[in-house]
C-alpha cells in the first residue's frame, strides 16, 4: 500500500498510516484535536486534549485503510471522555471521523457534547429510521437524506460543520444537508466518544481518524479530506463525457468526472487511439476541422486499476446555419475564415451541388442573401462548406 498521496502538488503523508498529523496546509489550519486511535485515545495534534477510556470493552483494531492498530473498537458499555471539551460548541467548528458498526442496530452514538434534548451536539446512527445518519443540536433537530441503512456496516467518513448559523452534514464526500439555524448549544464540559450523555446509546463498532477544528471546513476541504483518508479504490466515473456538435474553426470541451484513490491520471482517445498530451480531466479541441469528427473517450487510472468512459461523439459542421423566408442563409462561424455556399435544385442527386459564392466572415454572424430573382429561378437548396470553393 502506498503511504503517500499527491493532492494538487502538495505531498501529504496519510495520517492513518504514519500515525501523525499532516504537517502542512489547510489540513492543520484550526485543528484543535486529532485522535488517530492507533491503540489509544491520545491527542496527536500537540494540544494535549488526551482522552480517557472509561470501561474495559475498548480495544485496538484495524482502520479503514487496513492498518492495525489504526482504530479503536467499542464493545458497548464503554466510552472515551475528553475534559475539558477541546472546542467551543457555540462558535465555528468541524468534527470529522471514520466509523463502522458491527451490525445494523441502534441507536448508537459516535460523538456527544451533551444531552441533545437539552441542546447538546450529537452525531449518531439510528437503524430503521428514514434518516439513519443523524446530527442533532439545540434548535436544529435531526437532519439527513440518506436511506442506505446498510451503509453503517462498512467504513464511512461522517462530518458535521458549523459556520456561524450554517450547519452542514456530510457522509463521506457528499453533503447531505445544509441549513441556517440560530441555535445556542449546551456545552456539558466534556466530549464523549461512543456514548450519549443522556440516554446511553452505546457504540458497538469502531472509530478512526477523529479530527476536531475550531473553524468550519469548506465543501472542498471535506472532499479532499475524504480523498486523503478513504480506503484504496480503483477509479470509477461519476459523470460521463457527452457528445457535442462542433463547428469548423471553433472549439469544444469534453469533460469527465471520476473518483477513486488519488492521484488519478487521464488519457483521452479518439476512435480508440490515444491523443498526445491529452492527460487532464478535460479535453479542449481548438481550431476544429471536419476531420475532428469521431468518438472521444478517456481512460482514468490510479495505483489500484483503471476504467474507461463511454464514447462521446463529436459531430462536425462547417458552421451554424439558419434559414428564413428570404433566399439565403445566416452563417454563425469564425471571423477570418472563408465559407463556401453551394446550391442544388435536386436534393435526390448528391452530385448536383454547385459552387455559388465564397463568403469571408467579417463578423461572428453574417447574412448572405441570394440576389438571383426568385421568380426566374428553379427552387434552390443551399449548404455551407469550408471554403474557398471553386465557382463555375
């Protein structure tokens, strides 16, 4: 297993593997407590907020990355307390951790700052509820849109954020709820892991990589934290590239969105042949030619595998063309290029097209008007092709 991952040029060491806090960047900005749970409940942030194990049914176990010890297993009837609470519940904060339950049951509490019936902050899982992943606090109630109750028996990253009166809740890297609520929370003086201070709700499962901030992490930071700490996975595509219509001399952009263990690498292909230098999540084609038409796809790769996208077909046209009641066409194209206009009086004869005029485009959109008297000519059909063309 690789012990390092690259994110936008910043090399970080996976904390679960090294058992240490990341040494730089946004990851340590505002970090007031960090519990890797690699065999104990000590605070690895250097701020001295060590936890105390209450009871005997807590033991080291393997974390979400397959590292042992990298998590603590709670067997029910025991909990960890941190006194005093390492953050102000009525200011800005973020709590993020990885969790897994032994079975789908509950309610089971992960984090508690006090009895939520009296205004505490609590994060828990309630089996059978329409909103199983729950975050509760004074005046806020419960919030979650997830109905995947069986997801509790696999490792998940659970994150709650308070920024002013904005409360957000994330499951892995997906925001489940965001709401503005004016609330005053109860600070019971202690922070508990694995039990609810009012009703118990003892945890039978494991916790890993508990991080507490005195600021609200952004959506981007939550997503990057998930990318750093998530179990190794092969890439998978979440948004496929889409087919497009391109015009001679103009540009198009194909885009793919992929997930999986970082870093991800990309290789775009045209008609299954690799395109040189096309190694980003977006493919930009400029100065299009009619020969650019074809199927475009991308292969996404990381250290654990690769996946190919579906094909996105690029249809090429010389220009955007529109017709009106007058004999002529409106050309939407590229200034400086010359477009040829051809005509025929018999659409059934594919060899009957004749060059009529060359039109150098002096504006992005130009109207060309056929000056031949309509009453004295057979009905004409027009088409636009790349010019210049030969005129009989």
